[in-house]
DNA sequence: CTTAATAGTTGAAGATGTCAATAGTTTTAT
DNA sequence: ATAAAACTATTGACATCTTCAACTATTAAG
C-alpha cells in the first residue's frame, strides 16, 4: 500500500523494452501521455462533484474575477466556441455561473461564477490539487516549480 | 518573421488578464494546453504523409525493433485495444507494417515495420522533430533536456 | 479435461471535435 | 447616415474518438 491510489492506472510492466524507443524521447509523446494520465486521474476525482476537467476549467476562470467572455474562454482553452456554449449551458443550469451581456459590447456575454459556483470550485480545486499531488508524487518542490515554468513556456 | 510558423496557432492576445488565474498554475491545465498546441502542430506537419500522431506513434514503435504486440501498444499508448486494431489495420493496408502471430503465444500478434514503413518513418520523424523545434523554440538545450526528464517522470 | 483468463476483433452508444449557417450587434467604408 | 463587413454567441450536422460489451481463438490453471 505505497500509494493511496484513489484512481487506479496500471503502470506499464514488462514494457521496459519499449521505453528505449526513440518515441519516448519526443516531447509530443511525453506530453500526450502525461496529459492522458493526468486527465484520467483528475476526471475521476472530479466525478463526485459532477465536473470534468473542461467544466472545471470554465468554472475556475469564471470565478477568477477576470470575467471572461465566451470568446475569450474558447481562445484560452483552445476549444471551439460551440463547445463553450455547451459547457456554460451546463454550469448555468446548475446555478454555478451566470451569463451577463457586456454593456460595452452587447454581442458578447461575460461569464461570472455565482456564490454556489465558488463554493463548488473550492471543493473542486482541492480535488485537482490532490490529482496534481498524485501526478507529481516523485518530484521535489523545486522540480515541480521547474516543470510548471517550462510547461508554461511551451503552452503559450 | 520570427517564426517560420508553417502551422498557425493564434497566441492569446489581450488575455493577459486570464494568465493570472489560479488555473494557469495547475499542471493539469498546462499539460492539456501544451498537448493541444503540440498535437495540432504535429498533426499538421504529418498530414502530407497521411499520418496522425496516433498512427505515427504506432509506426515508430513498430519500426523500433521492439516488436510490440497489440496489447503492449495499447498499454503503452494508453489506448483501447480496439483502437490499436484500427490503427494497425490502416498502416498494414498501406504496407507500412505487418502482423506476425507470435509463435510463443499464437493469440498475440507482433507488429513489425516494413522497409516501406521505415522509409516513411524517417520522413515522419523529421516532421515531428520540426514540430518539437517549433514547440520548444523558446527553450535552451538544457531546458529542453530538463523538460524531457521531468515529463518522463510524470508520464510513467 | 474442464474452467478460467488472455489477445485480438467487431460493433454499438456516447462523448468530442470540426465546420458551416444564422441572428443580433458593432465596426468600417462609403 | 447608410450600407457593407466583421464579430459574438448559438444551433445543428457530421466526422472522429472513447468506452464498453460481446465473441473467437488460444493459452493457463485447477
């Protein structure tokens, strides 16, 4: 019982043979695998709150005080505007966020978290924090900071 | 013309407001965004060769000399076995890989790259290398190595 | 030798991704 | 001022990806 392992993801056993493949040296492959593992974990931990990483991301940005428009959410999350519609619809129906037409530009709608949304976000953030701890369990604090910085520089 | 930018992905402008959000500090979000940008770039560069990152990964492992079975490919690439079937079907029909029933265990089929497959892989690897250079353009050689190592440690 | 487990395959159902078209609004050009 | 062009959110269609439950052939366990 070395790991609490709320979410079980089988580590590759007997695949050491493949670890030497040139593919494993490619950033593209490594980010894809890290993301697959990470999102599976995070989704599992968010499931009890009826959230997925997507809806969590929207909720988080909505509650951040930045008051993003849907267009901005789409650009920032690299999603199609139509997907943002669906995500905001879901959150709004649950009373977690609200749409406000921007008085400056009545075409765009600004998304803001409600009090209920902020309460749920607090729990959700704890869940993703836990997922992150699981993911980076092998890394020291400085290594985590390094990884964060390097990722930030290739993610924007 | 600071970037050749074969693939155009709009950088977030005017979204500095969102960069301060707590979400941006989360590894989960950063890997998701890095992976979205990276796979879009890689897919665009692989498109002329009629490959996607998925089929490229299978081709690469098939040509690596490791002679993986389909089950091993599924586990290593974190894909459902049925998806491996489809991927190998596509590559096999193009004469890029072949299935060989393992004499040790006639249930499992070992995937090996053909000469034609290895030729295409050479071009494909150049393409993903180019994608990687685009992705990590801002990083020094040591930073790239650091990122690779850190990713490897959270990706397995 | 019977039973249970495994590898590959097929097909279905749901989720995601991509794209075109539309209505309402703002910006630009005339 | 008016007309044309551009932009935001929305809807709906369609392809792709994901997930899962069967099924066959083969191997392993009891």
